[in-house]
C-alpha cells in the first residue's frame, strides 16, 4: 500500500513506508513536556503510531492546582503514518530537530498551542535492546532534546500563557516496545524479574543535563549514559559519560518514588554533583503509559475522552501509579565553576524487586 511517506526519500527497506517490519510491537512516538521556571505548572504530551496494529493515539495532560487533567484520543491509523493528527490533537514539525508545535483544539474543556524549540542539537541515547526469554522485549532508538516552551494552555475556559522561563524536554523514539493488548499466551522461559528505570533531563540557565539508567534487579546497569550539553551545542558537542551514578536516594514512604537523590557525573577535573529534590508528581498513565488508554489500544475509528486525577487523593503506592515524572528543583556543583540552580524531571519506574533500595 502506497502512502504519503513514499514520496519522501526516507525508506529503510524495499517495502513501502506503511510496513515497518514483522514485529507487531513496532511503534514510533513523540513525547513532550514543559514547565514553568518554578515548576508550579506542567504539561506533557505523547503521540504515537503503531503501524502493525494500525492504530494512532495522542494524549495531553495539564497539571494546575494539584489536579492532572488528561485528554486521551485514539483512532484507526489507516496505514497513513504521515498524518500527525488524532482527533483534536496534532503535531507540526516546523524545523526538523529544532522546532515542533503541538495543538490541542478545544475538546472536553481542554486546549493548548505549544511550540517547543531546541536549546541544542538532540542527543542520541544508546540503543535500548533487551530480551524477555526468547522474545524481544525492547529494541529502540531515542533522541532527546531540552527545549524552551512558548504558547498557552486552557482548562475549562481559563487560558494561561507560558511565560518567560518555561523550559522542558522532548523526545522521539522508535522501535519495539510492548504496545497494545498483551499477548494472552505465556512464553515458556520468559518472565521479567523486574524493571528499573530512571531518567533525568534537567534545565539550567545555560546548559542541559541528561541522565538515564536501566538496571537489573541487583542494580547492575544494562543501559546508561549522562550528557552535559551547553546551549547551542552541535551534534558532536557536550560531555558524554558512560559511568554516571545516582546516589543517596531516599524513598517516599509507602511508594516506589524517590524523595531525593544525587546524580554524579565523572569529569576530567573531578565530577559534577547534582542534588535532585522532587516537589510534585506527574502520573505517566495520564499520557498512555499503562491504564485504560495504554499506548496502541484499539478504541475504534475515533475515541476522545477526558480524565481528571486529583493528585492529593491518589494512592501513589498503587501499581498503576508506579511510573511517574517528578518535577524537581536541581542544584549542580562542578569543580571550578559557579553553582547552578535549575528545574527538571526525575522520571522513575521500579517494578518488581530492586535490591539496592531494599525493594522486594
């Protein structure tokens, strides 16, 4: 089947763009977040296409006054991957790898128009590859870019501009992850013992810091990287380390969420130390990471719904709330340089046992 993508020189196989290989879990996703300079206002967006499932979905979540208000949308893809619209949500690539725009036309009382402009060239994270027994569990690539955010959000008629100092992060990832309905047939020899993930894109006045780690249940990383990236850096810019570590982590009682942590990044002149203090929580299920509106779920030709989550009344220890982004204040100390203060995200997902934190 020929689609709009076939008129662009972007083919990776002899087949038309509509076909993405043989794995039903192939996905292609946009992610965005943005927040005020003090972290008091927050918005996040996810937009994904799932070619083998023939589904596209989009999610927008806005936090104000302690309530996370979510707009979910899903439609049949129709095998057309160049149509970046799902119901009221659309993505515009204004300048590739630099400027993108997200628009939510008013639906269920929610709306936004947000432009995300890169602070430097995106980083390419190490390829994530992990098997679950004989089956491929993850095999994907991701680019990540800290951004400055402009535009506005609206909740039930209350429109607010993104003022000076709004920053955030966007990423693009594509490859294989579990999506859609789970396979009902168990696979002999499979069964993950646990899953540990931390991700910290941080925004300072003149520099961005990125860190991620996937680790096994004993705490041994199987994918990790940290990058310190000055504003305006190009494709080869910044300091990259394969040996970062998150230390001094204290946990919120009754949850699997960190109350604090210190990121250490080895440098030639010593090491950078970044104190991370979470101040509020964003639930990732609000943009399709698990729950009824999980990524790739088939909802029919087009479905749109709103979900409001009162964060103060939510059980943060419940399984559906394990995966979070904590909006955090951050303080960076680097040998020979002034102390930097900023704001960023401490994303966390700990499922199953994790011995370094005493979790069973």
